[in-house]
């Protein structure tokens, strides 16, 4: 008998691996945060499984999501990426990723790190698992990112990002991963 998991991962091996080792575990590495936010933007309107299965292609296409490198992409890179069948070939999402890399550089300069900026939006006290698609925190983070010139960062996309990067622990109460994630969440200091 297998361990109880969140219903959404079902029996697909890719989903199970992602659920058990990554989804909801806290991330503080700027490159990984940038990758997660970009991939959530690419996922908009699509299945997450589609993105998950193309993730290695996205990493190759977008220089490992090193935003310093992606920020230097130009029109030739956009055209190259639009021909890459290994990723989602959506001009707006590709251009948003390049734009967001430039905005990430600005944000890091201002805040010291993406992680330092993003984790400011963590909700305290933490609540139990939720089935909502936005929260006041995701709305606020989305609004601030848009004000800073970011694209494809609507409140629903940002909430999915917050779930994926561990800012909220939306693993089901009965999910065996929930306490593992909870144990890794940073403690809010007054």
C-alpha cells in the first residue's frame, strides 16, 4: 500500500516524484525561484504535467534559468525559442521570461535577493491547506511585480508559484509529505 498523497498527483510517476520531492518544499535559491515563477507563467492555460515533462527542455532553452544570462537574450533568441518544439512556443510567454529576467536583476539590486523580496509575502500565521486560487498575499505580490514591470504574474499564477516554492503548505492534511514540508518552513521572527 502506498503512502497517502494529495489527490492531484494521482498515479502518474512524474507527478508523484514532483509531489514527493519538490512541490511545497521551501526554496530560497534565486535561480530556482526565477525558474519556478517562469514555469508557472508558461503553465498558464495548460496542464502542469505538460510543463513538468518539458522542464529539462525549458532549462536548456533558457540557460538554466540563470536570469543574468536570460536578461541578455534578444530578438534572435526569441525567434530561436519560437522554433524549439521542446518548450511551449508562445511568443508572449517567451518575451515575458526575458523581460522578467531583466526585472529580476533590478529587484535583486534593490532587495539584495529575489528570495529576500519574495519571502516578505509569506502569510503569518500559516493556515492549513487551502483550495483557493488566490490569497491576499498572492494578490499583493502580483500587484507589486506588475508595478515593477513583470509579466505573466497574475494573482493565480503567483499563488501557484507560492505553493510550488513552499511559501504555503497546501499539502492535504492526510498527505504524508505535509509534515516534512512543515518541518522545513522558516520560522517567522518578530
